[in-house]
C-alpha cells in the first residue's frame, strides 16, 4: 500500500512538499481556509458533526499480525476488516489524484530522538499542515539513532471529503437516522498508514498519531501516557494524567515549572519525553488572569505570517474580535500553537524520571475529595479505572457532564491489552519511588447543577503542595467509601473543603450520592477486570468493595 501511495504522489501534478510555515499560513488565508483575528491568529470553524472527536467512526484494522495485542473488548477499539480498509485507502488515493494541490510535510512524533517516529502527513488543506507544523516535531539531525529509524508512518487527512454512503453501507456504522456514516478515522498499525476521512476536527490527526505511539512504544519498553509534564527548578519532574477537560493543559502551565508538554508523553528507561511540538488547549471561558500563559500564547499580537496559532470553533466577529465565552456553536473551542509561544518551557521537552504523578478527575457527583494521597495499590486501582466525567463538547453529542470510566485516563487512545500498560506503570513507580496523588478538579458542595466547580486557585495550591512535598508531614483521614487518604490541611486551601462531606448542606444526601458512585466503581471494575486475576490488594481499594 505504501508503494501505491508513493506512486500516487509521484504522479500528481502539484505536490507542495515541506513548505515554510509562513507560506502555509498565507495559503490558508488566501484559500479562505481561515480568517484573521484582530491579533493575527487564524480562526476557523468545522461542520457541526466535527466539533469534537468521532469515537464511533474511529477504527483499528484487525490484522492477524497485531490483533492479539489489542483489547477488542474496549468500546473504543472498533475493528475494521482489511478489505474495508483497502476500499478506504483506494478512495483516498482517488481523491488525492483529483485534488488541484496536495501538501506534504515530514515531521516526527517524539522529543527523544531515540524513540522518535517519522511521519509524513498528506492532505489538501494548507491549514491542516499549519496544524501539523504546530503539533508535530521537526525531524532531528540524529533521527538515525531512533529505534524507528528504518520505519515511517503515513497520515492521510481529507477533512472536507466524505465517504460514499452507498459504497460503505454495511461496512461502517449506521447513524441513528439509519444512514451510513460518511466519516472514517482509521489506523493500520501493521501497514503504518492512518486515514482521516471526513473529520474536520483537527484533533483527529493528533489523536490518531497518539494512538499509534501508544501501540508501538510498549513493545519497545516505553510507557506511553495521556498526560502533561513539567519540571521544577531543581530538576524534579511531574506527570499530570487526565482526560480532555480535566485541567492537564491549565495546571501544567505553571510559572514556577518549565513545561515539557500538555498532552502526550512517553516514560522510557532514560526518563520522560513529550511526543509533540505544541499544545491544543480548550479555550472556552478562558481568562487572562486565570491562564495567562495559554492566553498570551494564543492572543499575542503578531504579523499573521509569524503567528499561526489556530483558533478552532470560537465565536469570532467580523472585525476579528473573539468571544471565548460564547458556546452557542460548541463548548469545545480549541487553539493549537507551538510550545515556543510559551515563555516557560524546557526546550528539549525531556526530563528525568517523575518524582510525582497527579491523576486528574473532574467529578460531576461532587463527592470525590479535592486531593488524596494514593498508596501503590490505590494508584494502580485509580489508573485502571480512570474515573472522570465527560465534559461538554469534548466529544460530538456530549452536551453536559456524564460519569465515565476511561482506563489509564485515556482509554480511546490506549489500544493494547490493559495489563500491558498497568504492569509497566507499576514497575516504573516501584523502581523510581514516585509519589501519586488524586486531584479532583470537578464539583464541590453538590453534584453538577447544584454544587460549584472547585476554584482553580485552590486546585493550583493543592498541586503545588503535592509537587513540593508540603503534604509529607500533615495528618490524613480516611474516606471509607472511596478508600482515600485526605489531608487535614493544605497551605492556601480552606480546610473545610478538603473533606467533601463538609461542603454539602445535607450530609445524608452526600453519603447516598457517594455510595451511588462507589457502586458504579464496583460494577465497572467487575465488568472490566473481574476475570483478570488482579492482586487482592488492588481489588480491596476499589470503592464499593
């Protein structure tokens, strides 16, 4: 297939290869793929069915070579037979051949050259390649030392084209109205080809490549994680794990710590490294006083050819003014920008083994403590469960928070069998004496709709305390429902909010709600891991048991 793709590109009459960033930005504007905002950034909008990922239209090719490595019981690992993939690939080549212009770029995924994967992105939109330039890394001079030196992945992105519904009837999913879906995001790990067909959400490209790395790296001794990472002045590094909307990007942008990256990292025998070259931040309700680094990265003024931040699906008025508080189109407005737009970064995007890991959850029930210190068994349990709430807009069709369990805080992007990731994390935690905390960035004083979101300044204070070891000498009390250890005090945080029962007007109602959620944990655990023969010490830490 790759040879067919290379032949198709060779025969095309107008291939624009590795164009300079300024040229791609100019073409995106000239071709009306984006508008200019008042500060010089690029603004764009996607169709209403592409304002978030399309998990039900995301597939993995089920090949004999790799199928035993993949957890097909996961609802996010939807198999596609090789014959259907061949049809999608065939149609992609025909579509490429009809395009007036095709843009290609050569980048890598992975800041550590030892583990960097080369990727060639092929698409018909200059704006897509600006996104790639923001998010994927330049090819390093020492790429030949990579464990993937002899391999290359090919990513085809056709965001505005659609599958022929008649051709694919019975081969891809049917929509609720009975029509065949015309969107397809599919990856073939063995042939090293990914195709984004019909999804204009730019995150589809980056998440496809994240999934690719999450499949390849464990077999090379590297644990991939859906997390942000930063480093203190003394070289102490930290990982922050959490699904979209739980605060990874916000909390990792700490003025006292250098940012490695905000979403995707690997933990090798040498330390940690970022996969990406940029950030893809949620922009809804952003305020410069709350998130100054992110706001300045997107909203600084510059000549548009030197800017290149892409603001996706926000309200932009005809004069170029932006209203990040208007969510009528979607609450999942996003902005992509290079890490270099931030002041406080570590340029290498690499660090030593993490001293601290933070699991982030946005609890819509309002019953999880704002901060808890986890034992090894508790950490493994919460890593396996990955409890949070889907927040409005992070997926198409999600308009309000929903309680969910996403193993490893990134189930949609973690295709391998769960024991592969869990065992690697446990081994690395033991080997490097890593402390783990659970941070709830969600609700307090009641469930969603009654309670309120925990104040960001308090969450930042708790994160600071965890990273600086300020909780090592405080007393803890046990929350018996969730088997969690709650600190009785934390610097710059009102003590009364640390134990969530104290924030509810009706404590009996809190207890009922907590037990309701604990039962959901127990039920989900039994369904997902009941036959896995896990350590009894881990099982005993599951809420509801």
